[in-house]
């Protein structure tokens, strides 16, 4: 069975002395549970795996009982408890903090792994109750390198079907693949990972925003213009909030226009970007052959694949992803890590104004420039991680 790098990272951390709670977080259906189970198989340590996947049967008391049984495993040495989908336990972070601190005082060598869907988990307790007690391992959508190695994907396969491992067996039946995307990924993410975790007064609007924004991935669209697309749309503040929820769920985000000024950045219209191209092709409802044969549509799909790749790496490596436009001059992506800056143009076949990188370099002469899809920086090489992003 294929193993992601996440498996070795988690195994390494669980072999260390008990220091931190290990959090494995990422979007739905990216293989978090599988990776944890693979890591457990490599460890010769007593272990207990429990799931909070059914919120009707779990509670704070359930969590205490499971933890107590795991403590019994640690009476004669190190042991591990894994709690899958922890965010579905009410007030979980307060209970985990109490139990973890009790073990620290009593020197119980019980190591703890928690899994949860997306950054909604982080918002709901880690930043407050468990501050200083945890480390996070992210489980992003699968990269082209992973899909190529595990499933034999071609570049076109990856552009259209994206990086959801569970859907890989269905790529020869587009209709079945689309149903899987809707029933197993999109709708559960919205109805369970978002609506059950956050107060959303207009769930139909949130769904409509996902479909519109995903279909417009790699394009700029102001919130004001979006209001005209929806019935009962509320206001721009509502749309911005819902887009933030979709972003934290690992579905759709809005890249902001880089200016070097945070004030101007916040005021800019977002450029929609999916976290995985499968979400764009699902929302667009266009067949593979038709989409890949149309240069404009394939161009947006290619740019979205590059954007999704950058978003995933940015989460892991700690850099920010923007785009840039000044009048008619445009750069597809700007990535910033500390004082290092890189402007990335994507040669995708889509007709657009050229020369944006040259104008950007005049404003920011310290920036590195990359042209993805050129003879020096091929699209496949870039998505396979063979091109350095920074000087």
C-alpha cells in the first residue's frame, strides 16, 4: 500500500518521548485515518484507536472513558491513544487539556494523536485550550507526484480528477466519479464539517458560493458582482465570511492582490482558487475531453492546479500565496516567505496580457521570476516538486 510522507513524519514523532499532542488535520477524504493506521503498524507500542465519527454516540464522558482505558495500557510503559474525528466531541479541547495535564503531572507515558477535518478543528480549541501542548501535521490533497506513483495518473488525469485518493478507482467512469465527489466529499464537507461546526444562517447561499467560486477558479470576481448572482444573498460581509469557512474546510479560497501593503491587500477583490482541481471540474460539470480540448478552459484548470499546489506547499512550508494585478499587468501567483518573494506566471494556453512579471520586477526587483510551462520550467516538473520556489 502506498505511504505518504505524513506516515514517516508521524512515526518519527511517536517514537520520541511524550512531549506534544500530535494533531493530524486536513480536508475530508485525503487519507488522514489511513496514514495514522499505517504509522501505528510501524510502532511496537500498546495502542488504542477510537473514532468519534458518530456525534450521536460520543460525549465528554465517552472521551474520558476511552482515555482511562488507554491509561491502563500505559501502566507498564509507553502507550498511544488515537482519537479520530475529535472535533465531533462536544467541548473536546477542554476535556483533552484536563486529561493531558493530569497525565503530565502523574508522569503517565500516554502519547496522544488526534485527527480532524481541516482548520475548523484548529479554530475550535487548539488555539486556546491546548495552546503550547500540540504539534500539527497537515494532510493536504494528494499531489501529482503522489497520484502518479500510487495510481499511474497522467498529467491530464491529475488536472481533471485532482488529488482525492478514494476517487481514483472511478476515473474511467466520469458520471460515477462526479456522484462520488458530490455525495462523499462536497456535501459531507459542507453539511458536516462546516454547518455542524459553525453558525451558518444561509446554508443554500454557502453552497451556491462554493459552486460559483469553484467554477470561476483562477478568475477574479468581486463580492459586489457576486451579489447579483444569488437570491437572498445578504451582503458582502456574509459572502466574505462564507468564503473564509470554505477556505478553512480546504475547498475554496480567495487569493488577495499582493501590494506589499496589508491594508491594500485586504481591500482587494479575491481571485477564486480551489484547493484541488477536482472541485473545479465537479462544480463546472464539464466532461474531461471537452474541458481539456478547450484552450481557455484548460488554461484556467492548469492555473488552478498550480494554485492548489502552492496552497498545499504554503501550508506545509509557511509561505503565503497571492496574485498581482496593476491596471492591465498581471502575475498569476506571488509567493512570499519572510523577505523572499517569487512571481509565478503560468503558460497555460489561455489568452492574457503578457509582461506582467517585468512590471512586477520593476516594483519588486528582489523577486525571483518563474514561468511555469516554459522550456526551463515545465508544468509537470513544477507539479512534481522539482523546481525551487525561492532563491
